[in-house]
């Protein structure tokens, strides 16, 4: 065991910054945090180890960033995957009285590193589970607590071991499955998805070179121009990270390698937006939704998923019935409650929408979210469902070039949501450049990249009346809330075209 041996650290911040920029494009906040850590190391003789947690979608570079940190600081790098670990002894080891006893993975990896100050990566910390043998996430509390880990006791060693010099980095796709006590021990840094220009730069600087070498090609054999890379990003991949982008570039390189073998080493090709289809076949994703025509009761919502953001169309239709609200599309409990709240809001604002007070007594309202096989949940579809119901009842189309996200209350207030950057990226990828957001999220826009902010028009709403004002193609009819005032003309039966004054 390395009781005393340490790696001699590189404390040159300029060199560390150069290393990080060579290995990764973007990720400014993460790089800043690492350079701050190195600056403190220079000023303090014996600082405590740092415990970071990178949270982000698959393929955004969490594990490779850990390797870059080790390279930039001149430390050894060890990695332990926690995916599927459900036995506490994996962390703390077995007592030596058991047959086949082994030290825990923490001590084994320290032995492998050979120094007492490596960069130690705990991969997939959100994928741990527990069973009758104990809870490994509880055993990790001691490892990741700077106040306790200088006297970490492994059951096999049975003596205190100092982990305070180790630079721990945990990675996770989502933070909500990590126990709160464990979250509290770590400094969480979020790696959001990349924008389209960032992906083009990453492909040009890193991925093309890597895949070209893997396929045994040279720069003379294959050249990707920026249009070809943009087409791959838009038409063949739809993700927060760059893993599928790398896969598709590798796919093209292999096909070119086959031609080089057939036609000789002099074969050369420049890939453009026009000829990329020869190599990758039929496009997997449609380029835009914004060009489709506006329809009554059809709204584009924004959703956050574990692999980044995505768009969700929400449809509402009115059929003859007895006032039931039907919900389909494999919606979770929270989303169903959002739909109930949206419906109650619309009923409370019937007069504002030009509806008779008892409009719901002889009509059923059916809300459907397509891609019905995929489970969906969360409160941020509230204003989307409310807008779709209001549009279907008032017979006013919803603008197709606008997307929205926000939680709704019974009084029509719009509450803040999470995952703002991922949702804006999803709208951008779908070709929608106007988004309605809750007013409370205005402060979060500072975290969104400048190039994304400048290309998108963001509308901030405090209540549903403002949302309807932005989203509907026509303004709602004027009305008075004073008692005794006449109510606007009744809603036409389902399927009938509205008359001019409606």
C-alpha cells in the first residue's frame, strides 16, 4: 500500500490550462473550477483533497475530463465503476476472518495507483443499488467526507488509511437518484449538452482526426467540410453529447477505407452536405417542425430527459360527451395532475375564452401526448396542456413556430422549471427559435451560451393570460368580469367551422 509515496504535482496553471483546452472544447465553468483548485494548491502547503461531482447526459465528456485533470495535475488516474454495486463490502472490504476475504475497491485502487494522491474517479455514482448486504452509498459517505476520510478504515486492513490527499471525482447522469446525504458531501458541477456550433468544433478538432486514424486513413483520403458535419449533427444524430456523432463519423470513415482498399491509396473524397447521404443512407431526423402549419389544439412543449432535452407535441380534441377529461400517451402521476390543474384553470376562465359557463357538461376533452410507448412525467408540461385545451375550446390555432415550458397553478400562475439549457437546445435543434418560459427562470438565462441566446427569442410569462397572448394566433375576445354582462357566443359543436364573430 502507498502509505507515504506521493506523485510530484504539476502546479503550473498555464500548462494545466493548455492541457485542458487541448483535450476539451468548451466546458468553461468546469475548467475554471479545476484551475482554481490548482491555484489554491500553490498557496496552501497541505490542503484537503477535493470532491467534485460531474452531472450530465451521456457522451458530454465526464470520464474523459477526469483523465484530463489527472494529466493536467501530473497525478496518477484510477477509475472505479459503481454501476450495479449493491454490496457494502465492495467499498469497505471483508473482515479477514471470512474465506475469500478481499480489501474494498477503494483500497485496491489506491494500491493500483501506487501513490497516496491520485485522481480517483467514481463512475456512475447514480447507478448504485442496495440489498440485504448493506447500502454502498452509505459506506461512500465516509470516503467522500473531507472531515472523516483521513482516517478511513477498511475492514480488511483494519487500520486507519489517509484518503485526504486524493482528488475524488464522481460522475452521474442524473442527481436525483443520488442520496441527499451523499450529494451534500460533493460539489456538483453540471455539464449541459453542446450547441450545434460547439459540436462542429469538437468534430473538427477531435473526432474526425481520431476516427480517421482508427480507420487507417490519412488527410489526403478523406476531408469533412463544415456543411457535412452540420448535416450529420442535424439529420443523423439528436443528442446532448457527441457519442453518436463520433459513431457516424467512424461509419463514414470505414466506408471510405473500403473504397481506398478497392481503388488504391490515391483515392480521395471531400464530404459535403450533398454527398454525405451516400455514406449514411436515409436521414434519421426531420430538420424542422417550425415550417409546419399552425393548428387548433396542437402545441409544442419542451421536456428534459436523462440524455438531454427533447420536444413533445401535445394534442387536444373536443368530442361529444359528459364533461370527462381523457389523458393518453403514458403520462405519469405528476403530469396527469398538471393536466387536471390546467383543465380547472380553463374552466375558471371560460368567460375570458368566449365560452358558455357550462361548456364542459356536454363535451369530453381528450389530451394526448404522442410517442405513446415512452413514459412521460413532470410538472413542466402544465402551460403546454392548458394552452392546447384553451386553443381547442376557443377554436384559435396555436403558433407552430413557438415552444413552451412551465408549471401551472390553479390560479394560472406560471412557476419555474429546471433543465433550461437542455430544453432550449432541444427547441433550437427542432428549428424553433421562439420559446415561452416562466418569469422566474429569467435569472437562469445567464448560464445559456451566448450564441444560443442571440439566436432565440425568449418570452417570459408570469401567468397563463400572457402565455395565451404570446402563443395564440389571434387575440382572445374582449370581455368584462362584471356580473350581468352578456357572455360571448357559445362554442361551435366539434368539427364545425367557427363563424366570423367567434
